[in-house]
C-alpha cells in the first residue's frame, strides 16, 4: 500500500514539475533591459554632447510579419541614444512634435523663440531593413513511449536579420553598411498517458482517467530584433562615433 502511494506520488511529481515549467515567468515584474548588447552599448565611452555627430533615421523597412517598421525605428533610435556617441535628430515624427511646437511659437501661443531656431542638420542618415533570413533554419525532435507514458520534445531555429546603410546627407552617397543576424529558437514538450502509467504501477483500474501536459515556447522576436539593432549600433559607433 505504501509502495503504491509512493509511486502515485512520484507520478504526481512529474505532473507538477511539467506544469511548473510551463508557468515559469508568469507574473514576473517589469525590469530595465540589461541584456548583453545593452551592456555593450553602455560600456562605450561617453562623448561630450557638443562633440557628438548629428545623425538621424527616418524609418526601417520590415519584411517580417511580426515586426513593424515603426517599432524597429524606435528601437534603433533608443539604441543610438543609449550609445552616448551620437546626437539624434528627430525626423520620423517631426510634424507631430518639433514642427508643431515651432508653429505654436510663431503664432505667439508659447514663450521663447523656438520658431526662429534652425533644426540641426544630420551628417549621416541611417537606413535600415529587418529581414527574416531563414524561416526555419533547423528542426529537431525526439519522442518515445514507456509503459504507456508518451514523451515528445521538439525544437526549431529561425533567423532574424538587420541591415543598416550609412548615407551621407551632403552627397547622398552610401558610405557603409552593417548587417547582423541572430537565431530565434523555439521548442516544446508534451507528456501524455500519465493515467496509463499510474495504472500500470498501482494495478488499479482508473476507469480511463488520463492526464496530459504540453508546453510550447519561443524566444521573443522583439528581444532578438533589439539585440540585432544594438549590435549594429555598437558597430556603427566604432566606425563613426568619433572624429
């Protein structure tokens, strides 16, 4: 009797462990991005604000369905600012922000002289593209059955990429380019026939009762995209961040 109870407890433990793996990360608090690529950008020497080259980005193009060009543009702008090496000129939302504020000032509705100040010209224009280099670079899986207990795992790897061109605002010449690729891993597992296994150990008729557990997970596309963008900006800083 005690042995049977112990075996049932062992099986219950399998169920609890499998369920716990699915629940990992649920309810986590928000936190500041502290990824490896973010740390690389933050480790760069800070350039004095008056000495920073003025750059801008209009908008990324994206061929990946999960990624919008506007989101990639925002990430790229954030990465440029994080680097502490460039002065970033707003161009993407100029009409909704700076230009509108200048208009209000010209009409005498705000204080100061913003309407009469020139916008800073950008020395370099960055043009970016987000691409999915390989939708499914590789796929793996394993499965088996032991006393009615079915176990199966699966995994596949896709690749996301970022291409950035450096354009001279003075001549329109494409001066340079940077491309970064990063794998996006996905995988999962499933356990079935837990009732059958319990019945084989306890020798009791469970009247067809059964339990199955399944979990699928995938690296965040946004996380992979941000890593690609930050790596690209790190390389741009090394090439163009200093005189």
